[in-house]
């Protein structure tokens, strides 16, 4: 879904955030894009918190064509009203 959204836009430079909702059907037929932003989005904050390593470094390395090992915690996260993220207890 995200790749089709980017394909419909003029060529982008830099990071692009795609806010989307994943539907229940595993084939993606119920997924939909909410918006496309010319910047990292709130999901980056959650991914950064869950990353077992430096997410920004991995993104830079991958964009330069290098490989990068990255893993993520499977513990659920939550955002508070101020945008802070923490693990659920």
C-alpha cells in the first residue's frame, strides 16, 4: 500500500512518512492510506523506542546501500497525550 502511494506522487527526496491503517484481511484489500508526509511521522517515535539499537543509524546505512542489523522488542507500547512513548506494564 505504501509503495503504491509513493508511486502515485512525484519523485521524493529524503524521508517520507506514510500513515496507514492495516485491515483485517492479510491480502491487504482492507488497508488504506490516511496521509503521506514529507517527514518522519509519529510512528518513528514508537519504532525508535522499540528498536534494539540505533534506528536512525540503521536508516542512514540502508539508504546508503549498506546493510544494517536491527531488531525490535515485541512488548506493546503506548503514547501519552504529550507524545511520550512507554512500554505497557
